[in-house]
């Protein structure tokens, strides 16, 4: 149903945030780190958008993926 689909979308974005955060801290390659930081920001925004669609007050997460 719709609620389950939205919950899954939030869960997937949060999972990706974990992976991007790990890459940010796990590489010395500046270009790769920039890609990871950008992707981490995008996942945080998308997760907030999914929460909003689900009627859940978007949570401000200072360090997504932690």
C-alpha cells in the first residue's frame, strides 16, 4: 500500500546515506569524496521529501547516515 511504499522509500534513502557517509570518511580521493558528499546531501533531501509525502514531519538530521 501507499504507506508501506513511502516507508520503504525513506528506509532506502537512509540506507544509501549510510553508504555515502562511509565513502566520505573512507576515501582520500578528493573528487570521489565530493561526489559522495553531494550524494549524501541529496539522500537527506529525498528522505525528507518522502517523509513529507507520508505525512511525517520531516526530521532534521545533522549528520544523515549516522
